[in-house]
C-alpha cells in the first residue's frame, strides 16, 4: 500500500498523456495528502465573521444584556450580544464532487489499460498518473485500488501500482477454470431454459458484435462480461456469478490491453455468442456443447 504521496516516486517512463484529461473544477481539486475538507461551522472554532467593534466605556449596556455581557463574557452556546436578532447562521454544506471525479478517473484508467497506454509490467505512481489526467493523486489512488481488487493492477509498496502481466500459462489456467465452471452450467441450462428466455439475451450478443466491428476493445470488454453474466444469471446462483465474473475480469485485462489482440479475434468471438444463442434457442445440444468448449479454448473471452 502506498504510504503517502510524499514517499511515492514516479517510476513510469516519460510518455504523452493518455486519453483526455479529466476536467475537475478548481474548487474540487484535492491535495495529494488528503481529501478536501468541507467548510467548517463558524461556531466550531474558526472565526467566520469579523469581531464586533468594542463598546465605548461611556456607552450603556443594552437593556437586554446581562451584566456579564457588558464585559464581553458569555456562557458556552449563548449567542453574542447584538447578534441574536440575526437568526441562525446559514452554513454551506460540503461540496459533493469527489464521487463524479472518482468515476471519471476510474473510466479513464480502464480505457488506458484496454488501449495499452498503461503497459503491462510497468509501475505507475498515483501522483504521476494524476498529473497526466489533470487531477490530484487521491482519486487516482482510489481508482487504482479498485482496479487492484479486479486484478488489473498490483500494489507495489512505496512505489505505486504495477499493471498486471500474465504469462501464457496463467492465461491458459484461467481459461481452463472458467470452462470448468461455465460449460456445465450452460449445458444444464440448455435443457431447461425456454427459447423465449434465450431470445431476450440477443441484444447483449449484438452489443458484442457491434463493439467488435468497430474495433472498440474497451466497450467489447464490457459487453462481453455483460453477455456471459446474463447467461449465468439464469442459473440463479449468486456465488457462481461472483466467482465467474472475477475469473472473467482477471483473464480479460491482459488480453484486452495487448496490442496483439486484433479486431478479427473480437469479431470471431462475438460471432460465437450469436451462434450459441441460435443453438440454445433451437435446443441443438450437440452444437451448444461444441460451441461452449471451443469458446473457452479459443480466444478465452
């Protein structure tokens, strides 16, 4: 885990900014050390208004004032003399901007991973990435922690985050485990799910085909997960969904950000989604079995 922006070093190679900078309003920017604090209540210690001018010694104390108030004394929580009529002080609430900035930063980093702008095996510090995105290190660090949970990056103590780099053996092992989980479930669903339910998934399969045709790897990665998740949802097992989705993400990130993952591979993978739905609708179990096994031993998406 990083131990503060003061100890982090930008270890990434000089490179041009990736994507478009995340535009953050000036008042929304935070320091690398901690998030911006909301405005404090004027009564909590900070003086929000100038002090009242002193009362001349010859001037009589206001009729409503107590003897102690003539000396400037007041009990804890008692309003100051001369300001009771003004009513309660309106204190602006905290600015709710960090959530939208965090979402934008996470989206920008995911796109950079998919497009290969963040290179597998390289270590990137939060301050350096924040400078490239036009934000502070804090939302970058939070986004990278999320990506670490998803398996896209790894935490390097006192340095930053290393982009996941998997060996061909690791990718083959992930594909094998996914096949062991998903293939039996899909074959079982092929016997029980009516054709109308499979037809409802066609827009999701078409979304993968559209993204593949455009060569949009970022949207293809998302659409591919949506399709597989929708198929497995029909099994009604939430634990299965969680495990399968985690395996999918871990096997997908290195493939998606590899320059060698060509558009024709995406197109072929999306075509298998469409063919699988056709076979499931027709309850052609032999074709279903052949397609699902080939799907995981081929591209692995």
